[in-house]
């Protein structure tokens, strides 16, 4: 019914992911595991909405109206099993724009933001660009069970610092694909209230529960929470270049402060083409497409994990619970960082290095939202390269 087998054509688009892929990789139609974007076309309903807008020929200043709010509310209820009020919805120009507004609002000259790691590198990048301080709080890694967990003692000590005013993390986690459960969220919320630290919970991958639905932070705490939840179709429909998010903020006083800040930061209006696409995507048609996507992603994750662990004895891929990124642990392969990078590069199995996510370079993040045949072709190519280099020490074909 839906097309997940066609390789999207990036030629002439100047897309970042397309520009980063070596020419030989593109020529052979091998996978580029870098960058969390689809390599197949997105949801037809969204694209049809954009085309309808273009045919109308109207690109006007577009408001957040009742119809928009109702569609967002419907989506959260029927896709994420999450009841929200329409007045909680605050549209923004993307997740990082939203974080930047919160940094301006909440983090003063002597204060800092706290980021859980491994964690998305653009959180710190946003703070660095604004001259704001970031401190990192590492999660515990259980190698035996391939699981990251919160280090509660370390986390509470960090949040108890009176200069810590903002905690940032993603749910599910990027780059690991692992998610917090309801009890962890409640415990984290209690720390947030105790130490008066605002939580910015980035749920851009939230629709993509692979093993179970991803628990929305705000679904298990009360409306007086100090949490700002960032939601978007940016990942589940690969709208990375569109830069749009809906903040969900139940607490009125905090919501009003954020709204005041977003206009101080020159927020204009909803992009009219984006609005048209979203109005078509936040529907039963969009939900049906998402369910089909999840079936594809589950199979892709299994094939990729099996392939990497077979090609690199000792490697272990953490089972992703949500999203379409997975974290591979190569620490038992007995390779230096440089040797590991060289072997992965030769085999066309380079992902994003763990050092980009504030952790060891012995870990790599793999994005796997692509046609299954492309993953299989790449694993076959990697097997050929590994076999040849084992026998001859030769270089890439």
C-alpha cells in the first residue's frame, strides 16, 4: 500500500545528508547510515497537503487556529495515547529553536544547562553558540544487558546545584534509541520539582515505538510539572529541514513565559506549506502510514543488528526501543579508535561516531530508515570487503 522500497532521489537538492555521502557510495546505491533522515519518500498525505497549498498559490501569514489545535490534539490521543489540552500547544520553529528560546529565558550568565549523555550533540551546540554553559551528566552503561540507565545519585547531585536551571534529554534517547519508563519519568519529575529545574523533554522520535509505545513524559505527571515537552513529525515523517515543533506546556505560568520569549526571538507564523502538510498528516491516513513504517523499521533494525554483529565479532548493537537509530558497541572488538574507523569506512558501515554524542569513539550510531534492500546490499558489500581484507589486506574495491 505504501512505498518503502524506492530510494529517494537527492540529486540537485543540496541536502546535507546527500552531500555527506561519498560519490562511490551513491553510485553503488549503498547505505549512508549517517544522519537521521529517511532514504525513502515520506508520508504521501503530508506531501499531498503541500502540493495542494502550492496549487492554491497562497503563501500567507498562517495562524495557529482551532482546526490546527484540534488536529494536534487528535494525533496525540490516537497515536501516542496521550490526552492534552489545546491551550497547552505552542508552535515553534523547530526543536533547537525551542531550546534556544528556553536557554535565553532560563539560563543566566552564571547558570548552566544539564544534558544527559550519551545525548544529541546539537543541544550543547545551541548553548555554545549563545555563550551559555553546558554540563554533562553521563548515564550508566550496563554492557551485559546492553542498557543505559539513569545514574540517580550523580543526577540529583547535578540538579541540586543552584546554578543548574535546565535539564535536557530526548525520549527516546538519541543516539541509543532507548526510552525511559513511567517510573523513571515520575522519579525525574520529582527531582525537577525538588530542585526547581525545568525539564526540556525532546520527544521528536516519540511516535516511533519499536518494542512498545514510547511513554510521553507529560502523560504520567500532573499538569503543574516544570516540563516543556517538544513534539514534532520531524523524525516520524522525516521533516528535518522544515524546522517545526509543537511545545506542549501544561503549566500556565511557564507556558506564558515561553510564549513571550518565542515572540522576543522573532517567531513569525506557521509556514503555510508546512501547515497544509500537517493538516493532512495529523489524520487517520497519516496514522496508517506510520503503522506501516514501524513494521519496516522493526525488520530493518533486526537485519542491521544481525549483520553488524556477524561482520564484527564482539560487536553488540543495543536493541532500540524507539526511533530509527541504533547504537553499536565495538569495545570488545579489540581495535583502536583509528583502526575501527578505518574498517567501518572501508566496509561502508560508518555511522555517526559516539564522540559526537559525548561518549566513547568505540560506539557508532546507525540510522536505518531506508529500503531494506539497501541495508542488505550494503551488508553484502561489507562482507565482501571484510573477507578480501582478511585474506589479502587489500583496500576497497
